[in-house]
C-alpha cells in the first residue's frame, strides 16, 4: 500500500490541532495539491467507514428484525439501499487499509525491529574457542542465539570480558524476543566501546516490551548526547512515535 505522506498534517487539521493561520495554509494547499486532496478524501472515507461499522454493530445489538418474523419472510431491498451498502463496503475497505498500514508500520515491535542494528562482534571472526564472550559472539554470529545466551549468561561478573558478554547477551535476548531481559543486560554495559550501542538497543528493547514512555525518555537522552549517528536515529524514531498513525495501532 502506498504510504500516505501527509497523514500527520491531515490528522492535525481534522482534530482541530492547528491554529487559524495553519488551517488557512492547509486549506489553500488542499485546493492546489491533488495528492494531498486525494489523501484527505481517503482519510474522510475511513472515518465514515468506521461510523458505518459502528452503526451496523449497534443495529445488530438492538435487533434488526421485528418480533415473529418467519424464516420464509421475503424482504425486497430498494435499489438505493443496495447502492448505499456497496458504498459502505468500499468505505470499510478504505478504513481497513488505513488500519492495516498503521499496524504494519507503527507497532512497537515492528519499529524496534526496523531500527535494530546488527552488532559488529569482532571476536566472532575467530574460531570461537576463546573465553565465554568470544564463544558467545561466535554462536551469535553463527545464528545460534540460544547457545549465545547460555554462554554469555555464564560469564563471571568479575571477569575481564563480563562487559563484552553482557553486550552480546542483550543482543541475543533482543533477537530472541526476551525484551525485559535484554533491557537488564544492556543496563550492565558501561564499557565506552559498547555504551552507545547498548543504550540504543536498550531503548529498542524497552519499546518492544511495551515500555514506551521509558523508551522515549532514553531516546531523548541519546538525541541530546549525540548530534550524529545514534542521535539522528533517535530523532527519526521519536518522530515515528509521535506520528498520528500511532492512534490507529491496536
């Protein structure tokens, strides 16, 4: 499905979130920009579709058939009602399309996955016969995530490679869908070599775990600390989290 480029702008207009100057500018653009107009019409159609669906559900709850109506009763449906039903079906499809797009692009886990960065674990370039962190890195790079977790979690906190092991463990937990455990592992990483990467992926783990407020707070910290690299990524992800599309996510 083609991305609706102006959704946030349209949503702000429809919800009355623009001041008078912004509304006038938007309405002027609406008459001049065919693409914007088409997206605005699609938005209105989806809103109407949801109203139609709600009305139909209410009708079912109230009971649409009269008492005593027999199974053999024949009901003639006027042409205008059939046309309305067809139009409603089209509107419902439009609304369903918008819901599908929002939930295929803006859900927490999907955003976390889209912004995930594969770690460069240089020890994995060896044969994996070194310390536990080396072995865990080798297992991770080989796609054996469960083994990477087992090895990295066995690292002695007093060892020289404990920080490396926790960094690998955080990534392995994140890959394995164990998001809260990933957060705890990344929190233990203080080594400057891995600190920025661990903070970034801790934010993604928080997001995937549904801890959105904590994720946003950490992303703001990352943005403030880094003007480039992770900072720019944090700004882009924060924009996604503030998008009007998020209101359609369930």
